[in-house]
C-alpha cells in the first residue's frame, strides 16, 4: 500500500446525544383563491362537507343552532360580511349559506 490509513473521527461527531430540533418551513399566507371554482351546494352531503367547503371559501366563526321554532339557523362570516340562513333542515341552511357566499365572490 501507500502507507495512508483513514483518520479516526473526532469524538462527538455523528453522535445523537440530544434531540435535533428543526423548525418547519413557514406556511404560505392563507388567502382565498378567487380563481377556484366554488363548491356546488348540491354536492354537499353532510354538515361536515359544508363546513369544510365554507372554510375553503374563507368562512370564519361558523355557527349552527336549532331555533325554538324547530328550524335551523346557520351563520358565518367572511372578511367583515355576515352570511346567515334559516331552513327546516340543517344541511339546507348550510347549503344556502354556501350559495350566498358563491354569489358574493
């Protein structure tokens, strides 16, 4: 051979003595994308579907409650605007608000 041999690694290199913490990359700022097709209210099959669709459209403070008359009131806001609907069926109330938000884009 040529007489060279690998050097030993200094102590501590490659050891995992403590947890390595890495900050996740920053998320891009949320903004409503007006170029996206809004959800068709007729495609909403559950309250969860409707609430997820509204969230994707920028809705905040979603609230669903049954009134003393037995119908359902659903409301939410987007930016500074309030959207609200009352229907006999809770899903219809959510769909109505989705339709209001679609028209307001």
